[in-house]
C-alpha cells in the first residue's frame, strides 16, 4: 500500500512538472505582432492570417526559420531568420516545431 501511494505521488509530481503546450497567441504577441500586426492582419510585414496560416506545416516552419516562402524563394519582406535567433521566452534556443505549429494554429483561427 505504501509503495502504491509513493508511486501515485511520483506520477502526480511528474505530470505536474511536464510543460504545457505552447500558446500560439502569446508567442505571436511576444515575437511577431510588431511587424505582422494584431492578429496577423499585416503591418510593416505581410498579412499572415488566412494566407501563411494555410501553408503546410513544413512550409510555414521553413518560412519562420529560414525566410523561404511557399514557392521556395526568399521572403519579400525582411524577416528574422529564427533558426539563428530565439523567441523572447526561449533563452537563446531556436523556436521548436511545437511553438511554430502553435503560432500557425493561432493564425489559422484569425481568418
């Protein structure tokens, strides 16, 4: 019985320590809104909501990390190449696929 209780406490502790999924809206507001405007509607950089939000995940990830668009060409507007930078909350580590997917999902909801 004591062993079962300790196992339960261990599992409970581990599950609460696991990171929650990234929040696309927060990531977008912290890292993208200055150029792409509120809700991805455009600003000094192109509109993303309803456009890039429809790209395949791999293409969107390539655009974010390398600045290559859905036609395999460099993006027209200058954009940070996040592969060699980090989001505000990432402490020097490039954005993860989960973070990029969360941003794209948020943008898809903004159409």
